[in-house]
C-alpha cells in the first residue's frame, strides 16, 4: 500500500508479543504492539525510518484478533453480522531515536449474514489470518454496505496516517505531503 502511494519501502516482518494485557483498552493495545514492532525493526535497521503496525477489530470493547480456527472465525462473523464494529490500527514510526505513534479508527457496518453465507465464507479460507475473520478487500466486500473512516485502515494500513507520522518526524515527500 505504501509503494502504491509512491513510497520506496522494504518489508522486514518482526515477531512481537501480541497478547493483550489485563485492563488494556483496544486503542492502547494496538498502539503498544505497533510501537513494539517498530522498536524491534529499528534495532535491526538503526539508520532507517522504521514503521510498525497492528490492526484489530473491536466489538463491544472486545478485541477480535486473528481466528485460531474455522469455528472461531464463524463465531466472529456471527457477532459482526447485522451491526457495526470498529477497526483500529496502531502505527508507529521509529526514526533517529524518536518514536511517533497514533491510532486510526474506522467504523464498518456488516449487513445481516445468513448461516449459509458465513459457512461459505469460512470455507473459502479467506478469514484465516485476518483480524476479525474477514478481508474487506476480498470476498467479504459483499458484506459491507458502509464504512466511516479510512478504507485503507480496514485493509490493514492507514496510508494517510503513516504519511502524517512521516511529516511529524520531519520526513517530507513534496507533493505527497499528508
């Protein structure tokens, strides 16, 4: 997504603790994990601007991460059916010893889903390895009549928020300024 926005990027996945802490709010959770990922990446690439991010789906204050199996995916989709939920992404930028971070929120509405639709979608395999058990840019696009906020955030990276972090850190892109 950043390359599509005209940025030259290198991807280097890191392993960070993505478990939730007792009493941690969803926004604090995604921000903490994004900062942890950026910190680990900055240790590997000390001369680079390093971005870390983490996305989660939130329903009634409950964090929906990636489903552990098809049954958990089915349960998540049943909870999302016919209602709105929030997608939160924490993004953090480590650059020259400083950390810049923010949380982007998008509200997504799902139409009412039948048991057959949920079964079909789960069987497609798409819900695996997806926060909230869906990919808005894929087959699940048929379930979403409305969003309020950044579509890119729901896909997994709020590009305009990233550009704003780069600006905040003093990294400028001329006409690409956020």
